[in-house]
C-alpha cells in the first residue's frame, strides 16, 4: 500500500487524503475534514442555486455586475477567478516544468485531444443535437474551441493529478488559444459547414478579447504564483513555504471557486430560468461531450502508460473548457442576449457538477486500474 506524500495540510490536500491517498484495493481516511471539504459537490450546487436566486430576487443585479468589466467579463467575477487561480499556481514547483516538457507522449496526446479531437467532437454533437437551432449550435461550437485555462487546476488538484503537468498544459492551451482560436472559429463555423453543404455562421472574433482573457485569467495569477514561490523559497526556504505559507492560502482557491460560480449564475440567471427547455437541449450534448472527452483522456493516458497522475491531468485538461472566454467571445460577437451567449452560460451549469463527479470517478479508477503509485504531488 503506497500513500501519496502531500506536504501541506490545505483544504484541497485534506480532501485528497480522504478520497484518494492510497493506491490499491483498499482506501484510507487520513485526517478529519471540514464541512467544506466533505460536502464540496453540495456547496458547488448550492452556489449555483444561490446565484440563480440572487439573479431572480434582486432587480438590476445583472446590470450592476456588468457595469464594470475586465476582459469583457464582469469585474467581480474576474476577481473571483483570480482568487481561485492564485493559490493553485502558487503551489506549482516551477523547477519541475522541464520534466513535463520532455514527456513527448503527454504533450502529443494533450495537443491532439485538445485541439483536434475535442473541437471536432463538439462540432459533431452541435449539429446532431441542435440542427434546427443555429444560435445555440454556434455557441456550443465556440465552447468546444475554448480550451480550459482556469478551473481545471482545481479539478486536477482534487483528483491527485500532476500539478506541474497541469500548469504546463494550461500554459500551452493559452498560447494556442491566442494563436489559433480565430482560425479554428472560421474553420468550424464557415469553411467546414460550407464544405459539407451546411449553413455557415459569422466567425468575426475579436483577437483582443481572446488575448486579454488569457492574459488576465492566466497571466496574472501565473506570474503572482511564480513570484510568490520564488521569493518565499529564497527568503524562508521550501520547507517553510510548503508547510507554513501554502496551508494559509490554500482554502482561498475553493472560496474563489464558490464565489465565482455564485456571481456567474446571478449574472445569467434570468436567461437560464426563462428558457428551461432550451437549456435542456443545450445541456444534453454538453453532458455527452464532457463524459466522452474525459473518458478518452483517461483511456489514452492508460494506453500510453503515463501513470495515474499524468493520465488524470490529461483527462481533465482535455474535458474542461474555458467558459469565461466562450462567454466573452459570444457576447462580444453576437450580443449579451444572444442564443450563442446562453449556450456559453449553460456550459459551466453542466461542466461544474459533472467534473466534480468525475473527480470521484478518477480516484476510483486509480484504485482499480493503476497499480503503481504516481509521482509525489507537491503541496
């Protein structure tokens, strides 16, 4: 029986110790968890419900939240995303990123699933499930093109994934989004439908909207996390940094996540509650997408013998989507009340609870299919 060595006793690491610290056929419960840790899925669903309730009960709340924007995203939501991202990126041991970059199997598999298979699969699902609803179909395709750069770090941490690999893959996704998002939008919304004899959709995306989203929601917390570790280790040493400092900031990742989810659903609650059947039709292909792409990542990692930690990271970075970017692009291109924007909002409505559930699936798969211990995860 092999136990993953987790140095810092943060909110996330305690959750990991409970649900997945043992490799083999038996499980161990290590430490006593707070209510937030034990009931994480419940709190996430509650945050979504609270956001919907706030949006319905407080007139003008969505207008107030939209009054000030950062990268075409409401400022309070932007603050929540930054708070959520910073603690996770402060935990990354950046001196190990070279090890990740030399893993060609992981790099090739990630690029292939993220930028070839997943967008093509979402395109196919959008046309199968929404052939008569072009606005929602376009919104789904945009969601499929926006690869995850934010919340995936939370899911990866909870599932005992390889934190350094996740940071590198998220960075690569960010670069590809800036470079390729517009071109892929033209390919999937204009060129490919035209080739197949299908109706086409305008793909006039703002390059600045994409670039600013990546720079704000990844660049700022990434730089802050890197500088925090560099300065902390230089002045106090790694032991102090990982055993004293990280436990203090660790829980803020989950606080930021819950805050962000609440505000996001408060902002778009009216659109969701006023069109329940439309939401249901958008939700079905999204559910299929998340389950299939996650499974493909797990199978690919297992087949490539990447080990549990990297396999899990591959699966979550492939299945997750950058809904902040998808919503920003949809609003900037088609308008805040458009069907494309509604499809973008439904994305996290389905993604958040599904990927939380898949954390448990990943931990179960580790005890059943991965017989060798993954590399130790730094706190």
